[in-house]
C-alpha cells in the first residue's frame, strides 16, 4: 500500500489515528455500554425496531442488503427492520433525502455513509453521528478491521461508523467475445486503451458504455488515476499535486478523448443500464465499481465468459477503494435497535452474507474467501497486495462541498468540452473547498 496515500489521508483527517485502548475512557457514552448477549437483548427489545437508510434498492445491491437483513432477523427476532432505502446509484437521490431529514431533526437510526472525508467532513463535523468506541471495544472490532481503515472513520480519538465492506472503484469490465471478435487485447495502459477503442469504433462497436452524471465523475476519477499515476493522483487531495499543472491538463485531455468513445444516450442511463450494454454485446468496455460484479451475479452471468475485468487502464497494481460504513444517528429514535443492526453489520456472519452478493469484499479481515466468486477472490488478493488510493465519487478523498464543486465543473465540461475552463474550475474548487487555500 502507498505510504504516501495513507499518510496524506491521515493528515487530511486531522491526525485522527486512534489508539482505542488509550482513549476508551474519553469516549462519549454509547449504547454498547449496556451490551448483553443477543438472546437476552431480543427479549428485552420486544416491539423494538430499527430504521436503516441506504440506496440499495436493486441490481445486486438490494440482494446484498437482504442477505444481511436475514442474518439480523434470525438474531434479533423481536426487532422490526424498517428498510428506508431510496433508489438511485451512488446515493445521488438518497443523500439529498437524508440531508433534508437530518435538517428537519428526523434522522433514520442508522445510515450508509462512506469511510473517509464524506463521513468525517460531513457527518462528524456536523455533529450528526455518535462515536462507537465502546461498541468497538465490546465487539473486538479494532482487531479485525484493517488498520488502514480505522483512521478513515475516526476523528479526535473516537471511532464513528461500522464499515461493512471494501469496494474497488477502478475496474474496467469488458465483453470477452466483443474483444476477441475484433482482435482486441485487454488494454493495460491509456495508449493501449485508445488504440483498442479506435479499432472498435472503426468496426461500428460502441467502445465504452457510460451512464448518468455520477458515473461520469466515477470515470473521471479513474482516468485521473490512470493518467497521473497513484502518487500524483493522491497528491490532488492533499495539495501536493498542482491542479493547474501540465500533467493535470494532459489527464483532462485524456478524459476528453475517452468521452469521444461513449454512447450518446449516457445521461439517461443508470449504472446498471451501462453494465448491461457490455454483457449484451452492445458495448465493449464499462468503467464501474465492483458492485457491477454483484449485478452480474444477480443476472446469473458467468465470470470470464459473459464478462471480464481488469484494472482501469494505467492503474494496474493500484486498488482505488471505498468503504460503505453504517452510522448511529445522534438522536436516533431507536438506539437499541440501531446497536443491534451495527453489531450485525460488523459481524463475520453479517459480512459473509452481504459481501459475496453485493460484489464487495469484507471490511473484516477474517472472512472465508471460499464463500466468494472468482472476481471477488481476485479483488481480495489485490486489496492485500496493491497500492491503495481513495475514491472521489464515493466519499474517501474529498468532503461533500469539494466533491460537489468538482461535479458542477464536470457537468459544464461535458456540455461544453472546454478543457481549459474545466481545469480553471478545478483549480478554483481546490482553493475554495480543498487544501489549496
Ligand atoms: C456507491 C456505494 C456502493 C454502491 C454504488 C452504486 O457509492 O458505495 O455500495 O451502492 O454506490 O450505487
């Protein structure tokens, strides 16, 4: 893993690496203090409920959530699970609904957030979620969660939220038959990718499937990574890479070129629609996080026959990650139910049920690899051996204001194709919301 990445993030996260044992006494009160064996709890919690908020409503995502709800239901028979999921990939709709509920003082008991700046820079700083140090102590989670992840869910000595998975953002999915029919090898570099897409385009095949705007931001972050390399990419988020530099101009030129290979109806397609174009043979490539693997599992497709995968061009050896992490709301209407949910989300049984279906690997380090399919086993190996960088679209490297400024600049760029104007807007975004002040 890249030491620079982790040290930068740790710095961004206000030096919040935690030695739990040293600060347990200073932690705010948490429901874990009343921790009791599950059976006793379920009796005590008669008529109890928990409302859990996410955006997992379909395409492999709901199946993963359902698998974890089943584990929850078996363990907490008397707690009603209220599924408050709001549809829309990457939480574009859900996060707006969540923001208005929080604003109105009507929080769900627990919601899905992303480890990193989204969690720390938005919910912790906003005083909207509880610290969970006591639950971590009681459940022994510090020993089973990756050391590298703890700083991304910590602030000033407290741990916030329970990571349920690790997803990979920089995956290029492809249709093996479309590639071989056109004599195209799986590209590993940006230049190889452009050459492959020229061949496919000349043959009348859509080279790259693309969907709505957040998937375009997702594509942008992977092109920045592939074009700049992981050190310079990581530097974008800690201020050590100059957004006005020639290397960023070159990366944005690459992005502009990549867009010329995409379908014209991108804006109206969901991420599942774009994934579908590849397996239907209507497009050769799609860049998407590995929740696409969950979708392909749900469609009962065969790995390396119906779909193949490789790191996005230029990012071989880099694992650009994100982690879904469940919170406990300040003012949760059902704190006991929320604690029960968090226990399941952090448990081996919960994570082993959820992840093989969701298309992610466990956040916990002790899950049984044999439960996972071929793609996810390869992801586990890469997570353990690759350099690690963080995702922009999915909350790791930038807080919500910075990300939203970048997203606005992207929208203008896609409409107008002005690379210089795009770069100026990105420089300005780093100055107003990032570390470039
Ligand atoms: C991400 C989330 C994933 C997946 C994806 C597409 O932000 O972390 O779990 O749901 O959005 O909706």
